[in-house]
């Protein structure tokens, strides 16, 4: 069988792969995008949907801001509505230490356009009267928001196809080799694909491919736990995240346009990478349901109708592997977004296309270079 | 071996007979049921304080009902019965139950799911109007509360329940405007050899028809429902259907009972991670079971209508067979001759079941003709047109994908009532066999769970 050829092959059709394919086409490069299942079926399609900048590491804010530009033009660029609601992001805390943490972040991030406002208990309750009595402080970022993850990556994928990208779904890549000048990818059914440039956006499975090129990364796959209520009249406004001293006690929620409230939190659960299944542990669900009414007591009057989880790759240092390979010319990575890649997706696509096309980026991403892990390993040895 | 922890979900015919066999073998099972009383669907008991007689409530099945209720009473001291308790999840070999907002995790060595069946529904334009009920709901209103769903009721759909519930309404003195059956008489005649496998049931069925005709109930077969009319304020006011010859007719009524036979309640099997197989005869995905009810997950058994719709007598047999399978897997003796006899009887019932499937087929082709403006998913108010749009324009040819894009199946019922019809709409729009559309993945909770729930350790 003849191999299909393009300037760039992308392995993994989540939001990262789909967005990069789109922006590469915009730059006139030919692209093949290979996805084992359907576009956006894994983490990108089942995540919480937070399009939030607040709380991200300061050094990530330029990238998050670049992504935000794309989110704001989503429909214009990709041709369909993604239910983006820019109702702001509110972080709330229960103790003076939480308040201090929020205030420090607001100070550190003040030059990045988030326009964060600290709010005391009284101001909070005036503006968000449904908040519980235990909450003592909050920080509000008015420009953040949320969107529908079930739609986002598939919309971008379809836009990439319209722009001329060749997208192959149900195509599992089982071997990736550098064969002379070209990378050769072979699918489970023996089809082959060739290109001088390869980008690995395989999400929680990305480390398997990087390891084959001699670049293992310290990443583990885990499943954040989600649930959703029946639809209720629109009342919440911003996405709200509650700080907690114990990770399992963290809860965050957003109300979608239809009225349902999506509630995340309760910790992470192991996942089945082989069978691509992420499970919800009922203890975590119940623990979350116990904690959520501390933030909004009226939640006690609602029912949840479904739980779910998804498979996400978490790096040891909570930062992705993003940029060129340290070992193989023409090879690039963008995976391991550690629970925060949905907001970044469109921006990562834009930046990776820029990097592949021009050899450099106008947004700093050096801190995500995969070579950092080898250096750490050397230092440790 | 007395230590073996066995849980049965469902106190209907299957669950009660299963408990009976286990108790006789010295096991004390936990029996959970979300209902207030035992009996399950068909032998549903009336609330305390109501005093209709067995013949009034259960007709020809009065003796079987009495027998099942008596067996249950005799078991009360030997089982751990938990009424008004919903099994909402299964994880890590624990059954999660909730009752009065307290959730408990019950570890089990063996689990027998006897969750029964509920109505299988095909949408019709206007079926979201107040006054449209499923056949099951119409029957429950009568059996439990002694209420009719309207003053002039049209029964539409197909299946034995269509006639049974209509006849029960007639007997209770309600006015049945008409029975509109999508299947044809001819199909029933052709299925007679298989239906003759259970002469008693067949005779009961024929006598039902006589009752209905005697009462002057209009019965029209080979029809296709076109629209249920009405308004948001006043609910249902009538129904239009197309006759066999293609002509359209309209009937005035204030309620419609709708149903196309029943479908197993399989969420618990799904949560237990049982494998499902496509059943081509009935065009649906069902959990795989062996002849005695073993699922593909060791220690998880499925019995009664929750596994295969064999009716109440078949459920009693299936409950016993599952109990024996469980005992056998524990290395305990089972009465082989009795078991083999019941297996044979079950085989006869399965032949009858096939007869019913052929006599009252699921009208898959209606999904193709459903107008774009008809609502498919009532929880989320999603139309057939919207579902077709995500297939045609967004390439969603698989059930979960179409759900992700359109919200069909994303509401309170989680696709239990719209899933089958939705799959047919997708299959037709995509031009693929319905099998290829797959099935909606089940997730907890089995039914909506209050956020006020608290976890308790036993
Ligand atoms: C439950 C949950 C909640 C989250 N909440 C948020 C949030 O609120 N905000 C936020 O910003 N982020 C959130 N995240 C994180 C975010 O979803 C991810 O960081 C982001 O979607 C990662 O995108 P991706 O394209 O790298 O990965 P994925 O979407 O997982 O895509 C990778 C793709 O690669 C494919 N693939 C893998 N191996 C192969 C192979 N060998 N051949 C072919 N294809 C292959 C996979 O099938 C998959 O489709 C959440 C994640 C989860 C799971
Ligand atoms: C609407 C309707 C009407 C019917 N009418 C007749 C009839 O008149 N004649 C006839 O021969 N057959 C009838 N059938 C079929 C008959 O009901 C069944 O064949 C028979 O009841 C099956 O017995 P079962 O034990 O399998 O299930 P069921 O009798 O349905 O019992 C299942 C039990 O499980 C419980 N349950 C289910 N899920 C859970 C859960 N997650 N947690 C806790 N409890 C749970 C339910 O509350 C119920 O009590 C009817 C079926 C339906 C759906």
C-alpha cells in the first residue's frame, strides 16, 4: 500500500491536534491528522469545560492569553458556536490563608489582563447571594468563562477538514519511526503515513511515543471526577472554584446554558489506559456531594443525573511537554497538559503551527521543553 | 458458606423466587427494591389502606400473585429486606444503595439483578404533551392508585400490554376510545404457531380481545400514529393516525397511553461492567447471559425481564435458575432434575417470546418517517430534525457521539426512554445498520440522586 504523504503528520486528534492541524493549514502546510477513535473523544471532549486563566502558573499566562484571543474569535475562525459563556471565574476560600493565597495571585498576575478583584464576605454575598456562610473571601476574574467541551474539538476538527487537512479517524498508530528524512507512521490496520515533520498530541498516551524516541517523561494518567445536575433556572453566573487544604475537598462548578450545573472535584481516580475507560468512584462522588453544599447550600435541593470521568496525563511538575524534541529533528510534542489543557488548546494549536512553520514562537514556551526531564534525570543521577 | 454475601435487586417475581431458593439453601440475602412494597411490576401491591381484592387487581393472575406475595411474607424473617431503597451504583464489588438520603456501600460476593422492564417507546409528534403516558404508567395509575389517566383514553402502540391495560381500564369502568395497533392481524396469525407454545397465555389473550370487543372498544390494526394533538395549557385533545390504506383519521381523546412492548432495565448490568450483545430480533443491545442467568462478570447474575423479557412466569423461573447457578458456582448442590425441567419450560417460554416479537414488532421504520419537528428526547426537548442534523452535518453516526452533539439521552432518564428510537433515527439518517450505532453508555446514578445524600458505613 502506498503511504499517504504530507508536510506534517499529527498523532492524536484531541483539541491540541485538531487546533494545530487547523492553524498549519492556515499557514499553507499540508497536514495529516491521525486519531485512534473520533476527534475530541478523550480528555478534550469530556473535560469540565473551564476556559479559565485565573490560577494558572504566572509563566503560563502569555500562552493562556494567546489562547483566549482564539476563544473570543471561535465562531468566526472555526465556523460554529461552542457555547462560550464569559461570565467570569470566581475563586472562593474559607480561611485567612486562602484569602492571602488569592490576594498574592491577584498581585502576581496583575499585568496579564485578568482584572481580578478581591472580594470580602459581604461583597461576595451581595453579588452572589447563594454562597454559603462559611465562605470568607473571594477573587473574581470577570473575563474568564467556560465552553462546551463536547463540541469544541470536533468543531475545530471539521474546520481543519474544510481548510484542507486530511483527517483520519479510527486510525490507531502502532508504530512511529524515523526512516531517513521522513517519519513513517503505521496504523493498526497497516496503513502507513509519511511526513518530514511529526507532532505528537496523543494526550495521556503521548509518553508512550516520546519514550520510543528515547525521551521518557514522568507522567501518570488519572481521571478527574465529574457529575451534573438536572437543569435548573439560570442563577449561578461565573464558574466557581472553592479552595481547600485537602485536594479531595476541592469542588468547582459551572452552570451551562441549558441550566444543568456541572460539578467537578473529589479528587482523581486511576484509569484504564489500555481499554480507554475512566471510572468514577462513588466514594468520590459522595464526598464531593458532601462538600459542594458548603459553597452553595441550596445545592442540597438538587439531584445529580450523571457522573463521568476522562483520561488525562499529569506531569510530575504539572506542566506539559511542548515544543521540539531534544533528540530527533523534525519531531515535536504537545501533550501532558495536566488537567488544564482545554483552555490552552486553541492557543497551543496556534503556537505549535507557528513553531513548525517558522522555527520559533512569539509566545514563550521554552519552560515546557521536553529536554528538562532528561536534565533532571542527569542531575538526580 | 453461610458467610456468602448475596444481594438481590428487585422484589418482583424473579427476585422473590431467587430469594426463596437461596433461603432454602441457608443463605440470608439482602433484597433491595425501590418500591414501597414487594411484588414488582405485575404483582404490584396496592398501598396500605387500599382493599381491592386479588381478582380485581390481578384478574386471571390472581392466584399467582397471591402465591408470590405469600412466599414473600414467609421469607420476611429469613432475608434482609430493604424497601424504598434504590440501587444507584455498582463499583468495586459493592452495591451502592440509597434510602431516605443515606447511601450505603454493600459489599457482595454474588449479586442477582432482577430489575424488570419498562416500556419501549417510539416517539410520535406531540407525545410530549401532558396527557401522554406510557402504557406502564397508565397501568400503575390504575393498579396502585385506582386512577385512570383520562376520561377518554386512546391506547396506541403494539404488544400484549396494549390490550391488557386497555382491558383493565374497561373493567375498571374507564372509557377506552380506541386501541390503535401498529402491528397487523396478519403478523399475529403468522406468529400463532410460536404463540401456541403457551396455550394458557394465548387463550387469556384471546379472551382479552373478546372482552374488549364485547365492550365495543374500537380496535384498529396496521396503523401508524401521526400526531398527538393538544395545547400546553390543556394537554392532549386528540390523535391522528394513518390507516393501513394510507388514509388519515382523527380521534378526540384527553389521554393517550403509548407503548411498544417492553425493554429490560439494564443500567445495573452496565455498571457491573457486564458485556452486551446486539439482539437482532428485537433490535437492541442486551447483557449477555447464559441459560441460567450468568453474566460475563463472575458473581453477577441477571434474571427476569431485566435480562430477557419472558413475562412474569418466565421471571419466576429465571429467578430460580439464577439462584441455582449462584449456588452451583459456590460449589453447592442443586436439584438437577428440577433445574432441567425448568430450563425446558424456559425454552418453551422463549419460543412464545419470539412469537410475541413477531406478532408485535418494534416499528423501527417509523423512526425514518418521524417528522423533523417531532421531539425524540423529551427530557431535553430535542427534535428528530436536530438529531438528523448532527448525523448529516457533524458526522455523528454513533449513539454516544450523537448524544454528545445533540443532548439526546442526556436528561433525567439518561436515554432509557428515547435511546432505542434515537438509535433508529441515527441509523436511518446515517444509512447504517442500527447495530452499528451502538448503545448509550450507562453511568451512575441509575436514577437521579439528591445532593443532600450522605454516606453511611454499616
Ligand atoms: C474530566 C476532566 C476534566 C478537565 N477539566 C478541564 C478544565 O476544566 N479546563 C481545562 O483547561 N482543562 C481541563 N482538563 C484537561 C483537558 O481536558 C486536557 O488537558 C486537554 O483536553 C488535552 O487535550 P489533548 O488533545 O492533549 O488530549 P486528548 O483530548 O486526550 O487527545 C489525545 C488524542 O490522542 C489520541 N491518541 C492517543 N494515542 C494515539 C495513537 N497511538 N494513535 C492515534 N491516536 C492516538 C487519543 O485517542 C486522543 O483522542 C480536564 C480533563 C479531564 C479528563
Ligand atoms: C408496565 C408493565 C406492565 C406489565 N404488565 C404485565 C401483565 O399485566 N401481565 C404479565 O404477564 N406481564 C406484565 N408485564 C411484564 C411483567 O411485569 C414482568 O414479566 C414481570 O414483572 C417481570 O418480573 P421481574 O421480577 O423480572 O421484574 P419486575 O416485576 O419488574 O420487578 C423488578 C423490581 O426491581 C425493582 N428495581 C429495579 N431497578 C431497581 C434499582 N435500581 N434499585 C432498586 N430496585 C429496583 C423494581 O422496583 C421492581 O420492583 C408488565 C411489564 C411492564 C413493564
